C-alpha cells in the first residue's frame, strides 16, 4: 500500500513539474501568459486534468488490488501460523508417545530379565535335581533250587544315577524320597506255579503267584510306590522251587525316583 501511495505522489509531482515547465517556456518568450506562443500548441488543461483523474482512478484500482494482496497475505500468514502450531502440537504428542514407548520398552526389558533369571534358576533346579531311574532285564532263565533266590537282572537297559546294581540285583536309595518300582516276570517251561516277591530291606512287600502250563506263557506283573530312606534296599526274590524265564527281556525290573522327600 505504501508503494502505491508513493507512486501516486510521484505522478502528481511530475504533473506539476510539466505545468511549471510550460509556464517557464511561455515566460521566456515574453508573451502574455494567457496567449499561446507561436508554434507551441496551446495547453489543454481540461485534457490534462482528465488524464490525471484517469490516472488517479487507475491508481485507486491498483491500490485496491494491493490491499487485496495484503489481505490475502495476512490470511496466508494466519493459516501458516495455525499449521505451525499444529505441527508443534504434533511434535509434542510424538515426543510424549516416544517417551511412553521408551518406558514400555524398559518395563518389557525388566520383565524379560526377570523371566531369564527365573529360567536360569529353573534350569539350575532341573540340572541339580537328583535323577534316579533304572530298568534291567533277566539275562538267563533261573530256578530257585535251593531256597529263595535273590534275582539279579543283569541286562541293564537304563541306570541313571547308578542306584541299581546289576551284580547284586539290589536297588539302594541314594537319598530319602518317594520311588516307584515295577516288575514283570515270565515262565512257560514246566507246569506248576510261578511265584515272585518284592523285598524292601529283606522284608517281603509283594508275594505274587500264578499257575503255569508248560508251553503257555504266563506273566506276573505288579508295582509299588515306596517311601525310602537313604540306603534302603529294594530287590526281587524268586520263591524256593520256582523258575522264571529270561532270554528276550521278558522278565524285567524297573524303578525311578518320583521326588525327593
Ligand atoms: C535286552 O536288553 C539288553 C540291554 O538293553 C539288550 O542289549 C538286549 O538286546 C535286549 N534283548 C532283547 C532280546 O531285546
């Protein structure tokens, strides 16, 4: 707007200079100011004025445009300021979200560390947990010809913890705990009865019998959960006068720790 005003001033002052110039010229000829000098066209004041008025109208229009431009720029400025504010708000929100995410990540890391520690502890517990489990099969058929016979299952299939002895046939509890024992024995060779016992520390716990027909496979099988002290012994005994068969691990003795107690 200021530029338009100064332009208007400039044009007005130029118009004045032109009029003065003409006056000076007419004075120098010495002719009276009212009469037009010879050879110089008479100054058409009304035409000049009209031209000036037109110019003013034109300048007003220009001024209006300039004002509109300024208004447009102001509106743009407001819009830009709003956008800037919105961007700043967005940035703030993002920062807050970032901080929240960082906090969440830290929490997850803490939980993960706790889980890892727990897993390590569990692994240690599992690793250090006592392990006792055995299975052994009878290597040959045996007969208790001269009284009760301690059965030695010589074919060791599993013996974790070495609590079972394949030379004595005895299981010896390595520590106080609850254990499970089971057996299967077979006879088929001669008709008569088959009789097997499970002993703990020399005392009979199971006494199991069945009738055998020669050529007919007969099995005896049972199991017990036992609470044992360290050093307690468990073994199988074949009653006097009886036999069991052992070629293909038909007769087996197994035991394992359920839990220390
Ligand atoms: C009986 O078990 C022993 C020990 O695992 C094994 O070497 C043998 O082959 C088994 N016998 C039969 C007939 O499966």
